[in-house]
């Protein structure tokens, strides 16, 4: 049976964030919508539910509803979520390419790709929807919050599947750059394969003694002063794959707050010490036009472009824009 699409939300986005959509059960004992919400949304205080209803901030297909709205089986409701307190990410998202199908951006470090957990407004998707006036914009893939570089978004919802399939079927050639210690005894290039698992709610991924489900090509581009500039080519897309594989080789990426040792949570938001990992290139054949596509990041990695500043004990000066957040001039 074909799944029915949900109706269009009667509430606009706020700061690029969709309203929450709820559909009431097709049957139930609740006399009012308030009774249903109080029972089924235990994490929302009853006072908050009452305030929303009295303020007519919960909207059905016929308009705002009040405190005594009867329970109507299968009815659709919308409301704005309470947004978490977020630390503003003081770096801009640079648009690399925009057409009727795709928006490709150069994402800064520390900015999540899509809303998740405690990052909702401070995400690339929310910012782009708001700044570009594209409320239906959706991600073609996800780039880790601490990683800078290229991220792709799809303009039309009906075309999202075509671009997501490229990533699923490994038809996108992705290249990353990283700065990490240099080990003259380590033979490179090499291909690393392992079985990676990432458990929900656990920050660090793990490698198990099992058949490989991840593969990365590690190449040394150049080295100086005990540091290496590496080209990383992931042939699969596991969470934290490159960070885990580099750490496993004894080459943890500079600025990594998770591998090889999980640091206090504050380290993950220390804007002076960004993870020195950059999604530098994406290349693929466009599934809609058949044309070859290639996009390159203009960002740099601070530990390589300005090693003296990076090496300061206090990190990068807070009053100065970090070079890893500012694209080089074209």
C-alpha cells in the first residue's frame, strides 16, 4: 500500500527549522488534545502544553486549537519546538556552487550539517534554508560537525533520492586532507580496512575483530617539522572512519577531541583548536544531467598554513579569524 504523504505544514519555518508535526492516533481514550499530549509527551511539562494551547500556538489543518479542543482521531497538528541553548558558531558557510538542483557549500569546523540533538539552529541546513530562502533544502549526505569542507544539499525534495543514492552506492569520489604527526617508519601509501561500529549515544566509534566494513586509502603529501600533510580517500562512509583509521596507525589527527583519547566535552567546542580534517574534493557524475561534477574546497588547515600560530600553548587567538574557517580567495 502506498504511504500517504503528510499535509503541508500551515506554519512556516523559524530560522530554517521546521515546526514539529504530530499525527493523533486513529483511536484512543483521550477526550481532548490536551489529555493526549500530556500523556504522550512526558518530557514536555504540562505547564508548557497549557501555555501553547492558551496561546493558540498549536495549529491543526483548520487553524489554531484551544485548551478544550476535542481529540480527533488521525488529526494532524503542528507546533514550534523549544530550541536548546546553543553556542553560536562564529564562522560563515561559504556557498561554492548553486543551481536549480544542488547547493554545495564549504562548511566551517564546529557547525553541524543538519539539526540533531543539541544542535538545531546552529547547523548548515538551518542557516542555508534561512539565508537562501530555500525552505525545502535537504542534505544529500552528512559531514561530521568537527570536520570542515564540502557538503552537498538538494534543492528539490523529489530529487534528493537520486543524489543520496550516489553516496549509498559509493559513486562519489571524496578526498580529504588532514594534518597529523609524521612517522618516517610508517610505509605509505597504504589501505586500511577494519570493522567499525558506532553505538547511539556513545561518542567514540570502535573497531572490532570482524570482517571489514570500512576502507580508507592513506597517502602522505608532504612533511616538515614532525608533521605530515595527508591525503585521505575513504572508500566507504562509516562514522569517524578517517579519524579512527588515522589514530589506529599512530597518526591521530591534530585537534581531535575523541581519538585516541576522549577529552572533556568542552574540547569539542574549543574554537581555537579545530580538528585538522578537511573534506577537500567531491567528484561524481550528476544523476540528473549526466554531466561530470567536481567541487574543491578553498579552505586551509591552520596547523599547516600557519604552524607557528597553531603551536601556541593557548591555541589560535580568539580575536582573530581562524584560517581553517575562511576560504582562500579563488
